[in-house]
């Protein structure tokens, strides 16, 4: 698969997580851990889309800080309003598989806005999805 195609696939897969986030945002029966997990997944896919598009190699990882550092090292600066994504990394594994809860209630609207900012960054680097 070509890099641009891989990038578009990551964008589409992130959009699936984003659709779920929009659907469960107001649902109190869905745990913060599940909401955070899908935020982390969307963020990871959006960052990997940009990395793929720019032909920047990355290892299999859920560490969002590592992915952002790869982008920065290659001269692609993640906007400040999206750089807070690294706080989502624990939702990928630790809070997903361990019997732990986030230390405080998750601000779901703020996390959703963070993912919107990451999408905006990704689309500014890659281009908007085809209509």
C-alpha cells in the first residue's frame, strides 16, 4: 500500500472512532475509560496518518508522545492545542486492561475537542478527505 493510501486509511479509521465518540459523548452509562480509549485510538490513527503521508517510519506503538516526537523531529510541528494528546496514552493499554479508573472524571467535551484539533492538523498536512 502506498503511503498516501495508508494515510487516507488511517484518516477513515479515525473517523470511525470519532463517530462513536459523538454517539457516546452524552451517555453516562459508558465509562470514562471506554470514552478515553476511543479518543486515544482516534488520536493515534490521526498521528499515524500524518506520519505515513510524510513517509516517516514508526514502530507499533500506542505512545502518542512518541508519535508526536517523530513528527517534530521531521519538522512537522503539532499545534499546541493538539499536543495535549499525550495524556490519552494511558487509555490505550493501562486503563483498558487493568482494573483502574482515571484519577478524576474525564472532561469528555474537552477530549472531543482535542480530537477535532488533531483531525484539523492531520487534514492540514494531508488534505481534506475526498468528497
